[in-house]
């Protein structure tokens, strides 16, 4: 091979590598642009989701407070009735205990 042939091949390889590097840079720039666009869209959607979750959480807190208030009110009523007639309350509790025991024993004997 002559010096002329070697230098021609070097220039050709150099030109080919430069073209590849340019295409690679263009591809990387496109990927970065696409990633940035996707990130912007995801951020917008996340902000919307955060807003909806915040509204939902507020609604759940209000409902939980309402339920807790109703439960306290019912517990107060039950306490008043139990204090007014304690023997009736003990009889009802004993009756429920007997029924629960009967059902549990029945279930165990059926499982055997």
C-alpha cells in the first residue's frame, strides 16, 4: 500500500466516524427533548392528581369526624339506657352470649 492509499482510507474512516458522531449527537438531543416533554406532561398530571387526592382526603376527614361524632352520641345513649336498667342490660348480654356460644358450638360440630 502506498502512503496515498493509507491517507485516503484514514480520511474516509474519519469522515464516517464524524457522520456517526453527528447522528449520535442528534439522537441523544432528540431523546433528551422527548424525556423533557414526557417529564413536563407527567408533572402536570401529578399536580392534578395531588389536587384530587387533597380534595378526597379533606372529604374523608369530614366524613370520619361525622361518623365519630355519631358513634359518640350512640354510645352516650347506650350508656344512659344501661344505667337506667342495668339488670335488663345484663340479661340481654347473657342471652347474646348464649346464642353466640350455641352458634360457635354448632359450627365446630358441623366441621368435624
